[in-house]
C-alpha cells in the first residue's frame, strides 16, 4: 500500500511539473508571419528580441546603381531646364508691337508663379514710352512656353500717361516661334487684337549699337 501511495504521489507531482512547463510555453507565443506556404518567426515581435534594434543594412550594388540612375536623370532634367531658361533670358526688342513708339527693348527673365511654383516668363521694359515707362513690366506669361505652342499672357497698358494709377492688364497670347523669335498678341476687345514680334539680341551685337 505504501509503495502504491508513493507512486500515486510521484505521478501527481509529475503532472504539476508538466502543467507548469506547459503554462510557461503558452506565455511565450511569438507572432508568426506567413510567407507563401512557409511560416517564419518575426524576431521583432517576440519577447526574446523585444527592445533590440534592427541592424542597419547597407544598400546592395543593384540598389546603389538604381539610386545613381535616378540622380543622373534628375541632373539631366535640371540641366535641360536651366539651358532652356538661359537660352530665352536676355535682351529682346520689337519694332511693331508698341505701335507709333517704334522699337522698344525689354529684358526677359524667368520667375516662379502660382502655388505649384511654375516657371513663367516676364519682360521688363529697358527703353519705355510715356504709357509704360522703363523699369515697368510690359508683359508676362502664365507658364513657360514650349516652341510652337501658345500660352496665356498678360500685357500691361496705361491709356493716360499722366495717371500714375492708371495701369491695367489685358489678356493675350504668346507663341515661341524659336529661341530667337516670339510672337505676342494682345486683345483689346471683341475682334480687336494687336500682334507684334520680339527678336532676341544676338550675342555678337554691341549693346551701344542696340539702343541707338
């Protein structure tokens, strides 16, 4: 009887030990990530790896090549835009846009407009007239023009040269014929349009001859 009681007691103690081990295993339940048909442990979600930062991985050769290609594409885009801006900026003149005032010179440059900071073209008078004197903006575009395509423009006018507050803007269109020629039209009303051509100063022209 004593031997049987001892065996019963030992079996009871073993069951307690096994129960404790099972509870310990259940308290450690790592999250399992399913990838395809395989099941792998996610080390960052288990208590064993908690608090351990993931190692910093260096980019592979393929990733470095992709980054270099993206940087090269960006540099080409910036260089191309810079070349277009530089090709258009500078001194321009028109012999027919300003009517009886004859030839007038303007300084064309780029600027950013709108919330999206779109590139646009602005012309400031170098030689002016009583209506719109030198130093004033004479026309500006809504965006940067593409050759052969018309873009919206605004032309500044003043009917009364004696009125310092008489400046206003009229709608118009600008067409880039080529990098040396611009066609500008101004709408005064229904069926009333004035058109003129602007020419870019050649690099070999002397400035003193330009304004003669």
